[in-house]
C-alpha cells in the first residue's frame, strides 16, 4: 500500500512539475519598451527575477520627490499575457499603480511637475500568469507537491501552478529626462504563501507587492 501511494505521489509530482514548467514564463527584453536597447542580461541576478537591467551610478539620496506615470499595459507582439482578459490586465494595472504609489509615498513626495531632485518612474505591465484554480492550493498539501514546493521555497523559486507577473521599470531624472535605471522583472509569491494561491490574480498581486518593495530597496 505504501509503495502504491509513493508511486502515485511520484507520478503526480512529475505531472505537476511538467504543468508548472509549461505555465512558467521567462521574461524577454520587450522590443517596444523605450529602454529595451539599453538593457543587457543581468548576470549578477542569480534568482532570475531580474534577467535584464540597465544601470548607471546614481546617488538616490539626492532625490526626494517622484513623478509616477500611469501604469501602461504593454501591447507589443512579444507581450506575455497569454489569453488573459482585458479586464484582468486592467485590474492588475490598477493594483500596480496603487501599491507602487503607496511604497513611493513612504520615501518621496509625490509630485506632478518636473523639477530638481525629482525622479520620474514609468511602469509597464508586460505579462502575467494566473493561478491554476484549486490545484494550486492543493499542491501545497499533496505529498508530491510538498516536495516540489519545498525545493522551490529553499531556492526562492516559483511554487507549483502559481501565477506570476512580469513588468518593466524605467527611472529617469525628471529634469533632464536622462535614463538612470531600467529593468525587466518577474515577481511571484513565496512557494508556501497559501493566501497567494486563492483567486486567479492573487499570486500576481502578491508579486507586485514584492516588486514594489524591491524597488524601494533600490531607491533607499
């Protein structure tokens, strides 16, 4: 009996891992991002969360104000939304605007006009994957899923059948319009974040929260 259960678990793990691999999306240097030609593969990012980046030496402490442009939903042919509905894209864009605004407000004065000591941040939502209904949550408790998700949690990888979000960040000096930093990032919740497995967009919104925190860590 135990042997049969173990074999079933291994079979489930193989099937689910295959499904997770199919659902996983690797970001690309989106051709219609204005900063695309400036970005290069980020070899220093072992996590794979930020595969492409452009950076220059910047004293972020010299800036105390920020202009946050409205979030743009990417419409280039190389987008990675799959068959996601326009409504879901709009929902994610609205959430992205809100959560990044909240984080930036904790460090900068939000302004509308260009001026000295002011950054301009442009966010472009380029792709997203929804959670796999029911199975995404169940895989956290299934024996095979526990093995897979345990490995992913240890390496800060994606959980099984979990959604994600991909977007571009471009940061300019507001006065000169000089590009200071740009990157494409893929964000997703921790492999054992059960709350982020419930609801089609829960993992993507959790990823946006993590991404906003990562941006603030860069700017602080």
